[in-house]
C-alpha cells in the first residue's frame, strides 16, 4: 500500500501549499450553517488535492467535504481540504489539510499536513505513524489527573452541546488540563504525537477523522465510541486516547 501512502502525502502537501499561499489574504466566506463556514481557500485546496489524486489513481472514488462523493469501487480517498476553517478565516494558525485512503472500508493510509508549522503526520496500516519521518508513539500516561485532554463542540446539532459542555466540565476537573483547539484532524494528530493524551467529540464527519484515526492507531492509541465499541467513520462519535487513560475517559464520557 505504499502507493496509497504516497498519494495521500502528495495530495495533502498540495492542498496545504494552497492554504499557505492564500493565508492572510482577503477571504470569500460563505455559511453552510448558522456558524459553519466555507471559504474560497477550502475549495481551492480541495481542487489541488483532487487533481493529485486523480492523476495518481484515476479510478478511485472520493469523499470530499466540499464536493461530496464521486466514483465507485473498493478504493476511496477521504478528503478534508481545510480542517479548522473558522480558525483559518480568523487568522488563527490552527488548521490543516488531511487525506486518507481506505480499501473495502479499511483505512490503509492517511496524511495530515499543518501548513503553519510545516509538519507532516503520515500513517500506513501496519507500518506505523510518523511526524516528519520520526516514528510516533502515544503518551504513556496512566492517570487521568496527569493527562492533557482535548475536545470540540458540534456545529450542526446544537442539541448535543449541553452534554458536551458537561463532559468538558467533568474532564477539566478530573484531568491536568483541557483544551478546545478547533481542528479535529490536528487534535487526533496531536494524540498520535503525544502532545495530547486524549481527544473526544461528537458530530464529526468521516473527512474530519479518517487520517487521524489511523495516525492514533498506528502510534499505539485506542479509538472507540463513548461506550467502548468499535469506532465507525460515519458514526459521528469518537474517543481517541492513550491506552493507559482510555478506560478512565470512557467512565467520564458514559
């Protein structure tokens, strides 16, 4: 699956290059929901990503945030051209371009590129996860009180917000610290890179988490739903954590 890993890498780098070039320039901003933004940079980045993918593997199907689903077959690329759009639109340097590949529903490769730090997070099923070529390993933390945890709040389904805020409060009290950074794809990459010990959220789409799930798993982390069951890309609920605190995180989220 080296070909898929290379395609994810090349495509994510191409999308990140566009984001870097457009950063700080006037934005054309539209609303997909009351607070959910899309910018011209999202669309330009996605065009660059898809151009690379179709050049390398023209028969692949794609699920992309802005253009939706296209094609059919066993191989599918999952693309978020700009994860952290609200941050990007406000000039907050916490965003990324992320691309994953799955075959028959199994994640095989994924890449998340942070243009602001020139960081490349890359994973291949069975081949581990790396940051700029250096092998990643999730945190060895064993106590929740020693952990730095992170979450996000749903854009679309605001009815879920009270429950998420309550969980945020409980974990802010129980953990060493809690954060809300605004980019699920980066949050997952940071769990893989031992910068965060756990991440949880509801209401996410496949393109938000596909590459990050593989990064965490290949770095030795655990990814489930809040009840401990197997995570599903389209399930909208995710807990990614180091093995030592995963049970304690489940207890808090239940």
